[in-house]
C-alpha cells in the first residue's frame, strides 16, 4: 500500500482534511499559503506547509490519488456541463452514492485534469489527477477547489458570491455584481480610505452563531485568510451621480442571487441557495448603488447608511 500523508486546510472556518500520496511531490499554489495546517507533511512536497497547528474536526474529507486513468469508470449519465462556448470546463455525472465531476485543464480544455467523486452523505471527495508538467500532483488545481467549496454551500448556511468585500473596523460591506460593474474599483476606493479589503472578486459568506460573515478563499495570488462581519450588501452600477436605493424586495434579492455561484441542474440546491439569500435579506439591507468612482462615494455611503 502506498504511504500517505495528512494535510489539513482551514478555509472560511471550514476544515478540510486531505489524504495525499507520500511518494510523489504534492503541491498547492501560492494562494494556499496561510490556509495550510498539517499533522504529517508529504515528504516530497515543494510548497511551504505553514506552521503545524492543532488540527480540528474536519468538515470535509478529500482523498487524493494519481492518474485520471486510475479512476473507477463508475459514473453514469451526464447531468450538467459548464461550457465556454462549445467547450466544456467541467461536466457532472450521476454516480453511485453521489456525483462524478470531470474537470478539464483551464489552460488546455482538451485535457482532462481531474476525475472527482463526491459522496454528499459522507462529505467526502475522492480525486484522481494527472501529474502536471513537473510530475507533481495538484489535486486542488483550479477550478477544483471552487467546485469543492460550491458543494459545501449546498450543505451549510453559506454562499459563494461574485463580490468584493471591505471592512473599515466597524462595518463590513460587499459590492456584488458581474464583471465591469466596479467591484474591484470600489474595493480600491475603500482601501484608499483606510479600510481592509477582504477580497475584490470572490467571497464566501457564512452564517455562524446567528450572524453572517464574509471570508476570502485561496486565489491565484498570496493572501492571508481574512474574515469580517457582514452588515451591508450593495449592488453597484456606474452612474453620473452617486445614488442610493435601499430595498429588500424580490427584484433586488433575485438580482443578488444571480451573482451567487450556483449550478442550476439540481432544484434542491437552487431552493437551498434561495433560502440563504432570503435569510440574508432579513438580516442585512440590500442597496442598489449608483457610483461615481471617487473617494466621495465612501462619505456618501456612510451618510446614507445612517439615515
């Protein structure tokens, strides 16, 4: 039997247990720095494992194996395909006790990168991955980790959302929308005003002990794990004047939900995510925000929040 190593990740206060081979180099890209804790290091790993810390009870188990060809051919009919034009980014199949996900290399979509099995009841992933060009095992290579986090949101009070998030030491705010609405611009403006940027593109929102929080997750660049309370949700758009339209009616709720990361093939998951958004709307004001991108918008927002 191949020797194994244990690695533990803490992402958005979720604890992920990884079991990895100990006879090939196992790597995580630099975006994972700060999220890694371990009891036993993979002997051939080339990444900085971080400090050893007391490991907690895992929310999810991930078993990592070498070679897509070694995956059992046990998947059934295809039930979902995420495509870029006519080319699949990943495909989802029914499988015994769960689903099977075929994930293609984001830099070469003709190459199958991972075959992963998810057993929802056991909260367990089993991932078969081809070695990379350097003969290293990258079981969580993009987009595998975001897919894993997405399925966590179908079982917990949480949401993955396209948004930037900032915390000024008193209030946490997110600015949610598709590309081009000014998420990163707003994050930069608030940073210039002295606020901390939690993330400028993708956030994981979680309800913990009755309160909603926002977290960053590993990206392609190095960043420390961050967490902040969530107090205001904004849907920004470019405008000739700064405008403020607060309201938690269904149009705004559904507009926000459109910015949450979701796969529409499973009606139960869609309903679960809708329930989370409706809960958010009960706790946190939603505001449609017209933005002139200057530091004045920070003062404008704070003034309207108090009114």
